[in-house]
C-alpha cells in the first residue's frame, strides 16, 4: 500500500480539506472588492509532470435544491512543475511576480473575465472544488482560455489529479 504522504496532493494553509472557505477569499464581506485568490500548495507531483492546470468550481451551483450546474471561479494553466504553489492574491499578478510565474496563464471564469472571482451566494452550504491536474505536456491556447478548452486539451495528458474541497 502506498504511503499517503507520497500521494499527489493539493492543500491551502488557510483552508482545511472540506473546511470553510474563509470570507477573505469570497465576494461576501471584506474580500468583496478585492477578489483575493487563496494560497495553494501542492506536493508529490507525478513523475513526468511538464505542467499543471487548476480548475476551481462551485459544484453545488446554482442552489442545492435546483438543477446542479457547475460554476467556474478560476482557471489557471501552464503552471511549471518547479512552482510549488500559488501565493495568496496571485490572481492577476503573474506578470508582476515574474520569474517562473510569468508563463502562467489565467483563464476566463463563468463571469467571462480572467482570474479568480470569489463567490457571493444567496445561501451558504455550497462546495468548492479546487482540482489540480498534473499534465505530461504544456497547453497551447490562443488569447482566451476557458474551462471547456482546458478540459478538452488535457484529455489523454493527465498524469494525476489532486483535489481540495472547501465549503461556503
């Protein structure tokens, strides 16, 4: 049996797995005008990983008692395997940070804008899935990256997936 500490995993210093998404990262409360992306870290990339892609979705949208339609909050592609995480407030700052962050590209969320957009919900209890894909290649897109384009492009290139769940 594999040692769980050797598993490819995604964590956040501010979000316990299946814990609450702090208000700071939502559009509800103090983060309302900032849309501050949460810090993320990953460990034990699968062998042969050439790039990483991140998709963050509300998997209970629009309402738990209505039809479930996944709502995309963040798409990030071409994260180099040398990067071990994204710092708090990374969204929109990849050029500022430079270095190994400069090739990272943020895709459009379901508000049709690039970057992280924190949730603003009429009812709490929604689950947010942060899913990190380890890929055997870099992704090549034109100007606009969307979740749909990412999911199509990664088909046949996924070496592993790591998930962090948060509740809002």
